[in-house]
C-alpha cells in the first residue's frame, strides 16, 4: 500500500523479553518518527530520523530503547528487557522532511505492545 | 515540552460549528501551528497548518491571532465522525520534531 506500514499490529510479550517493532515509511519520505502512546495519554516523542543525519534520540525513555533505520527506509524500534510500563501503542510516522515547514506527518496504525 | 495549552475536553452539537482553542504564547516567529486529530484506535491525521494568516481547507479553518499567541480550529458543521482528540502543535524550528500534547477530546452530540 501507499501508506505507512507497521508490524506487528499487536504484540504480547513477557516481562524481560526483547521486542522489535517495524516501520515501513511512505516511499521517498526522508523523515521518520517514532512515538509512544500509553492508554488514555497523548503522544510521547521517542526518536526522529532525517535522511543520513544523526537521529534525534532525545525522547527515548531509557537505554533499553533503541532504533535504527536501514538504507534510509525501514526502521526498527527495539525494546530490551521489556517492563510492564512499556505497554503502549507505538506509532510510526513519516514525512517528506527536508527541513521544510510544511511537512505533513503520515502515521501508521501503530503496534500495540502488551508486557505481561 | 509541547509548548501549547488546550482544554482537555469539549462538547459540540451535531451540525453546529466546533471552535477548538489553543494557546501558544511562547511561539517563535518562524514556527508554524499545526492541527492533527486522532480518532479512537487510529493514527493521528493531519488537518491544517498555518504561520500567521488564516487558513481554510476542505476539513477546517484555522484562525491565528495577530500576535500569534493563540489560535482556533473551526469545524464549520460538526458531524458525529468528528468526535476525536484534537492536537495543536507548534513545530520546533531546530529539527523537525512534532511535540504532541494531550489535546482536546471533542465529543459531537447528536
């Protein structure tokens, strides 16, 4: 499809396990964002990739969280040693970026993570 | 730091105009105001954005005060499908981060 694709849509894991969440942005979009949304809460910024620049990791809540973006396209968010407070919907968005002010974000449907 | 302040919730009668306010008193001259909405269980959806002039598109109108310290999103004829959380965002100049606050939960009442 033409939109942002995220997988898995749902993930249930046990506390202490590692998880990987995948985001496939819209083709040609140079900017990619990860957000986290806990139940009933707003969106929490996690990390931002723009082209080949160093990512902005200022929103990552701990060193258990990491993300990479290979070839300027697909991104993987990894959470190590998951904790129950990591349970949330993880949303990915992409935009044309390029430092313009008019960049609209296009969001995927999210990956719902439940840590038991 | 979301840099915006919105009321947590609002109601609007179906068919009437919904006016959603947003305060952004620390906005810088080169920062835009964006509005997104999130319908339950979906990813946020772009609505409109502006710098200092009022803007209108097929979804909504955006009214920005002359001093740019506040804005109002107007849905001219609200429908039940407009029930959602509406986020007002000021885009940070350095980098392209979008910081979402907690938004306004709009309920359109039949």
